[in-house]
C-alpha cells in the first residue's frame, strides 16, 4: 500500500472506475477506498477544502455503487465488508 503516498486518490479512483477486469477492479476499489479515507483524515475539519471533501464523499458513494453492482451480478473476487451493528 506504500504506492498511495505517490498517487493521488483521484488517480486511483479514476483507474478503479475505468477498469474492466473484475479482479483488477476489485483491487483498485480497495486501494481507492483506502486513499480516499486517508485524504478525508488529512482534511478533517478543514474549511478551505470543502470542495475536495465533497468530491471525496461523491467518490466514496460511487465506489459503494460499484461494489453493490458487482455483488448484485454475483461476480466473485469482491471482498465482503461487514458493518458494525448499532
């Protein structure tokens, strides 16, 4: 995961969206999720970066939609994320 230091979240996200190979896309989606999370942590409570934070939120939702669609189609190779119960 050290490559995240040298590649922006936007680049990884774009590659994940454009990838057609299921296995590669699954890996890129995971990398994009992680890169977005790290960037959100960097910008937490920073008013000067509201536009980027909004873009990060939109990208997160897009990745969720990609994962959901892949699961709905019954494609293998996607990790199953667990959410904590309230």
